[in-house]
């Protein structure tokens, strides 16, 4: 007796669900603009984090005798 094959269907992530809704509501150009804007926000946050870390390193080095 063989077991029935199991089918695994991936549950879409929250991001995938948002993109699906976005594609229904917006034209292609708006989607691209929104993604570009979000990518810019993420890059700005990364640069700000790097700046804070660099500042901490500089302050640590400058306080050494």
C-alpha cells in the first residue's frame, strides 16, 4: 500500500500579497515608482546606520590617549 503523494503549496508571504494587490490597483509606472521610492528609503536607512557606526568609531579613536 502506497501513501498518496503530498503536494506542498507555498503560502504567499505578506510582501507577495501586497504586491498582488498593488498590481491590481496601480499601473506599471506607479508600481515601479513606488518600488524605487521604497528602495531609496531602505538605502537611506542603511547609509544613516553606517554613518552612526562610523561616528562611534571616530569618537572611540579620538578619545584614546
